[in-house]
């Protein structure tokens, strides 16, 4: 391979990598295309002393349950602690099947630690995101409105990861 062709390959590869890096924002999901609202609540964590040393614990919103793909919206990583008050903005208006709290360790490393459901004082979901009956409680997000009371109990101790 001659030197000029080699430089061209290096420059093109560098531009492609830079473009890919710049296109990756820190947003929590794709920009909403329509009107949005928010949800808020309190999460009570059991076994908070077993917080995973890798990955992050996130609040996630799904239009379908059980989840079969990425969430419709998700929070930034939750800081370690026993109680966490959250507000998740920028959720497109509509009805969602599930609000879950889960651990994201990387591609293919996702586990549930809690969900919003009728029995707010208990867990209701296992690490594989299999829910006890009656399953998650749906939520409706309205334009420019906060939907409060999305309170959940989560158990860090059910994760297969070690701190």
C-alpha cells in the first residue's frame, strides 16, 4: 500500500470515529418528537449496602411489558442510598405499561430490582423482570404535567452482581 493511500485510510477512519463520538450525546434517550410530561416518586432500596460496583441503577419507562427492547425513557444513574426521590422529565405523552428500576452493567447485562405496581410496599418483580400478578401498574403521562406518586420498593440484594 502506498503512503498516500495509507494516509487517506487513516484520515477517513479518524473522521468516521470522531463523527460517531460526536453523535453520541448524553441524553437519556432519543429526543421526544411530541408533547411531554414527567413522572416522580420515591424509591426505597432494600440492601443498599450491596450496591453494585459497576454499571448503574436507573429508572426506566416501557410502553410494553415484559420489556423486549430499550426503554422509552430512562434516568441518569441513581446515587447509592436507601431512599431516592426522583423526577423523570421529557417523557412523551401517552400510557406506558411499566416503570421499572433496574441495573444496567452493559450490553446484555440488565436486571430488574423493582417496579411500580399496586402493592407499593413490596417488590413484585425478580431480577429477570418477571412480575408477580397483577404485574406492573400502567401510568399515563399528560402534556406539561407531572404524574406524582410513582413510589417503588427495590431490592439491590437480588442482583447477580457483587459489589
